[in-house]
C-alpha cells in the first residue's frame, strides 16, 4: 500500500510540471472543434396564388356598410347593405308625463364613421322591419340572405334618397355635427310601441323581452340598397328614435323629448356584401391580390420539405412586395393596413369563429411598411418547425404547408395585448409580387455545429 501512494504522488508531480503557466486558451484547447457554432443562410422559393373567398367571411363587427363602389384600378364592384337589431336597456322607460300620451314622430338615424368614393353620389335606401330575429349566439356571414328575415312582398316602412354629404343643410351645420342620415318613419310606429309599453311593461325589461314583444322594429330592420353607384358608407351607431312632448318638472313646462333604442355590441349588425368581377383578378396568375371586404386573400405554400432539419432554424423571413398603383383617381382604394398570416387548415377550421388571435407560433400579424412598400413577416421559424414536426409524426394534413394572408382589424387592451381579431371590412386593395411564375423568397438562417 505504501508503494502505491508513492506511485500516485510521482504521477501527480509529473502532470503538474508539464502544465504551461499561461491560461489564455484554458478550456478551448480541450473543446472538440465540433462544438463551435456557425451560421448558414439559405433562400427558398415560396409559390403564391390568389385565394377567392367571394362574399363568405364571418361578419363579426359592430360597423355596418352601405353603398356600391367600383374600384377604378381593378374594375371590381362591391355592393353592400345590412340588417341591424336594437338594444333595449334594462329599466327602459318613457317619462311619466308624456303630453296627451302622444308620440309625435319616429325615425332612424345612421351615423357615418367614414366613407369611400364620391360623397355626392345619390343613393336610394328602402327600410323594412324584420319578421325573424337574428340570434346573437349565431355566427353570421357576409353572404347573408336578407329574405330569410323579412317579407319581400311587403311595402317598405320608408324610402330615403340621400348622399353622404347632405346638401340639404348648410356647410356650417354639416361641418359642426356628425355626418349622419335621418330616415323618417310613421309616427304610428312610435305610437304603437308607446301604447304597448303602457300596457305591457315586461316587454321592455331587456333586449330579449323587447325582441319577443312583436312590436314594429323590435326584431330589427333591413336597410336595403335600391340604387346608387360611386360610394360606400361606413356606419357606426344606429338609433331608433321616438319623439314626444313631456312635462319637465324642473322647467315647469312642456318640452321636447326623445327615447331611443340603439345598435350595440349586445345585438347583431349583419352586413351583406356582393363582390363581382373578381374572376378577372383570379385569372391573373402572374400576381396575387388582397381585396377587402371579403373578396380575395393570398395563399402561400411553404417549402418545408426543402428546408433541412439537421440544424436549428434561427429565423425565417418572408416578405411580400406590393406593386404600386397604376391609376391616379382620387377615389382609389386604400392599402390593407394589417395582415394576418394563418394556416389554411386553421382558417377553414374556424380560426375567427373561435375568437382566436395571432400567437406568434402558427399565426402572425404584420402591418404595411410604407417606406419599403412591403408586408414583412420577420420570423416564422416556429411555424416551419411545427409543420416539419407534424410531418415527422405523421399528423400533417394535405394542407400542412399552406398559409393565407388575410386583411384584418385588431383591438388591443390598455396594456397593449391583442384581444380581438376580425376581418377587415374596409374597402382596400393590394396587388402583390408573386404568382406561379414569380415565387416569393423565404430567407432562412440556420445555426449548426461544425463537423
């Protein structure tokens, strides 16, 4: 045993005397060269094509649209009108002292948030009361058939000729007030509702009770486009107003009063869109399009089979370039501002119906980069990795590599978190570089160990 310990001591001294005094390369000298990480850059071709959705997209919005407009660049046409319900607040009540219990007038007022086209375009609107209520729990799409909800054989409750820029009022009054359309209704409609209110207060306990009351307009109205071409109005709040005179205790005299039902997020506003002449754009396979409302998306097929999986994918950048407009019309459409990249399967399986939002894994958002005229998805590496893993596991579908670009509208909370994602129904259009003969580039950066 003594000789064994002496041998160990001699070996230790030999090792210590062989060591260099410098520690500059400590660790590196003993690291295998295969542990050094380097990066590789590869470019792949992505094929794209226009994807027609026509008029069938989920219409989950509190804004309504009315008019008919022809895109001066593509010559496509969008026509739109809408159905709207009205909310009855809890504890709804008329004043106690309506003079002579008489409703003096009734009207509908549509407040315009914005518009596209010529504000002097003359349009004709007919208004019908709905016979069948729209269930707020249902999903409604932009190809809704209004005849499912109103009787086409009945005469309209009102007909209104108007332009978005109301020339029946002075310039001063038009500029100082909100842009709106007022549609007079028969005072008898308001009187019928008031008389029912006095006899059946329970009909006005809440929105559902009001809808079940059978009163004119309780199930909503259909605002039908009869004629007009050249403008599209974006309509926000809609009011169903009933006017009367009542005794004001404070003023100690009779005064004018109004009570109202309003379109709100608690009830349904369902817009019908009719896109035409899209076939001309779909036939152009040398480019792709984004057109809203509804209309056309762009579909891209990712080359995941060509992307090798030996290394780690650090980033995968996908950029879509827009062609400049070729018309100079003052009525040309705007460019879609925000675009969602989502898997085709996810879209078809109810991405919007499930209230999904972009997660940065299999769906992404980007906004139009005006300085570079592009939509840029800076890193979709997690999506590519997800698709490749599905293929490895045998769970990939036939559409695994396909994604859609969809114009969307977003809502964020006060902390900047995305809380709502819906289709963008504003009038917009973009022609993108791509198509069957002009693939888009996917730029991938890998990291890997030297061999």
